[in-house]
């Protein structure tokens, strides 16, 4: 019996920044030569642990459309999130992105934990 696991490292990056007390912005980005697809079921789910509560979140994908390839975002707008308390923010996402150099599109299942203090 043999088991092989292949881990794919995805270029999708999440950055959480505090705008003011309890109000945050979530930036989703990819490097140059990559883009996030439009009109596909991209989704982000947020949950709090250890005392952190997700009060409100606008997790819709909006942003500038790629000038050459209209089915992709050039970049996404920051998503607004309201949090209460301190603890862990669990970000679970399924994001469809494309690598223009390799000419492939991949649905990425991602999970990230961010400490909020």
C-alpha cells in the first residue's frame, strides 16, 4: 500500500489590515502574470475562534477588470470586515486563478489563520 501526497502552493495572498478599532480590510492578491477569474464561484468564509467574533463581512469579489482579458480581475478591491474581540480569524477560501505564463487555470482551496489582538 502506497500513499503519495502532492501539495500545491498557490500564489493567492491574503492581507488583513486594521482600518480603525474593530474595522478591518481584507486584501486578496496574486502576483504579476496571474489573475483571479470573474464569473466563477469564488468564495471566502470567515470564522472566529478564542473570543473573536465576525460581526459583519462584505466578501463579494469586486475590482478592476483586466484590460486584455475581460474574464479576469486586474486587481480586487479590499473587502470590509467588522470584528469584535480578540482571537483567531480563520479564512477559508475557494478562489479560481489563472497563470498566464503556463496558460492554466486552477481552483485553489485555501485556509489561513490570522491572530487578531
